[in-house]
C-alpha cells in the first residue's frame, strides 16, 4: 500500500498500516513481538491497536470454515422490495451462519455468503425462510466450488509493501495453499473445541489463559487445540478492516463467465490483483465470482477494462456496485465502522 493511499484514508497513519499488516501476517502475535519487528515499543503497538479497535477500524475474530466440517458454502443474491432491504439485511446479519452482507443495485439487492454448519440449517434458510419472505422478489444461489482468495487477510495484496520483505519474513508469512471447498474427511469437534471457537469468535487475540479458562483446559492444551483447529482449517483468525479506512471507497461484486478450460488460470490471476480480496469458482452461468475494492469509480473502470478484460477465457463480465456493506466475515458495519 503506497503512501498516497494511506494519506487519502484520512484515518490511518503509516505506523497504523504497518501494525495492521503485521496482524494480517500473524493475528495472534504479541504487542512485544510486533514492536520488535517494526521498531516500535510494546506500549506504542498496544495503544495504537486499542485505538484502532475502539474506532471501528480493526477487529480480529476467529471465523469458522464449515468446509472443514463437510458443509458447502453458498453465495446468495436476493432482489427485494426497496423498503424492506434494511430489515432483511439486519435480520441476516444477526445470524452466525451468514457473512459478508452487502446492499447494491440502488438499494434493491442483497448479496451474502451462507456458511451454515449443517445441511438442515442451510436448506432451512435458502430453501424455506428466504423464499417465503414476501419482500424477497427473487433469489439466486451458487455453491462455492473452489476458493482462489479469501479468508486470512494477508493473502489480499492491497497492503503488500507496507512492510519490508525482512519484516514480513520475521512475522512468518505462510504461503497461500489452495484447498478443496469441502474437506474429504470432515473434522469433528468436542465441547472444548466449541468453547475455544466461541471465545475466538469474540476476540481472535484472546490470550491463551482466557481460551484455557473458557474450555476448561490448561494453557498448553489450549494452545495445542488451537493449533490443530487452525491447521485443519476449521478456523482462521481474520483481521477485519473497513475498506474505506484504507481509502477504498468504491466496492463492487463481480460476476464473470469464464471458459471452463481456463477457469483455474483466470481465478489465480484474479487472486493476484490488489483490488480483489475474494474470488471463487462457483456453480451457475457466472462461474467465477469476486469482490473488488477500489479507490473510486475511475479505478473500478480501469480494473474492469484492463486487468479483468485481459483474464484468460473471459466471456462476460457484470460489475454490480455496492451501495454499502452491512457485515464482513463476522462483524457488523455501520457507517463504514466495525461494530463487534
């Protein structure tokens, strides 16, 4: 992220961005560890982080991936009566199994991700509750077949360059590894795992002592349980940031139709673009769906006409601007501020 973008945000100072990037790389790193890498004092890192959190600029949360439990994830688009959009979006935001809720199409369309932990819960929402809502005029749903980018924030390239390669290496950046949307061998969770996940959902940086007390484990056992949950991709620690805080005020849902033989190449190319935090292959006519965060409409135009236009196998592209976002992976957004 270059200096001009930081200045345009009007919210973040360069050291704020460096701390955010450090947390993306290692969300549970201590203030002392981050300070040692960035050349800041432990107290400075703590104060800046707590201010960013209080200002609704950052929230670190543990996010469950139902794919690890054998459940598919779905992208849902609802066309609604304009006077009902706010109420429907708010109701969806209250559900733990609905994330990334955005309102577009001049306030008549809701896009969201459904990640229910059971088939029954998913079918109840998509197949019964939403279709029977009188204010929902139309519903479309696509299953995620393969995710090219998303989840752990450090895969999003927009903050690349905020730290030096040496600083990033010291924080232990893990390479991105693509994986199946649904695990071949689903994980099973016990009561202690569930309590760890519930605590992490509130605060992804909760100390080991807090996790241990919540799950009735020793700190050592809690640390091993957490490591196992992360390694099996049952949970990832997400660093949520309102795009507007980074000076990215124009957002859009992208619906692309790609020749099947070139879908993998197009998805991987899209994942390298700094404007793209999420991209996945999906069922349906539009077999590649993504989200774009840009500085302004001109930047979105350049993205659509140059980088997206050059994607291999592109047959069609729909750019659907987002009016406002209601929820990120786990956290509500109100006036571009995170409200845990």
